[in-house]
C-alpha cells in the first residue's frame, strides 16, 4: 500500500471518529437525552445506587451490585467525554493528513 493510500485509509478512520463525536454532541443537546441520561441516570439513579450501596440491611452482593451501577454513570460520562476529545484530535489530524497528501501529490506530479 502506498503512503497516499495509507493516509487516505487513516483519514477515513478519523472521519468516523469525528462523526461519532458529532453524534455525541448532538445527543447531548437533545432535551430528552439530557432529561433521561443526565438528570435521571447521572444524577438521581447514581445517588440512589450509592445510598443502596451503603445500606447495612442489604447483603454484600446487593450492595456491591448497587455500587457497580453507581459507577456505571461515571464510566459512561468518561466514555462520552473521551470520544469527544478523540473526535477533536481526529479533526486536527485530518487537517494534517490533508496537508501531507497535498505535498505527496505535488511531489508525484513533478
């Protein structure tokens, strides 16, 4: 595979990352998503599960399950944030790839 083909292939992968970022940002602006995920899951459900996780009246498995559920909100938030950051970086890298492709094509034309 030539250098141009490799860069084009990498660029396509990066475009998918940018597309995922854009989808996450669009979702986060959606009123229903914010209500269900941010308000109910990230805040209310996480707090409820944290309280259950500390309830001495429950057995260890129930408390552990509740704590794992409480932690899942953090995992989802971290995933969404990481995908946005990776999409931002991918967008910058696409710009650099476009410049490199332009140089390579100019060299081939000469």
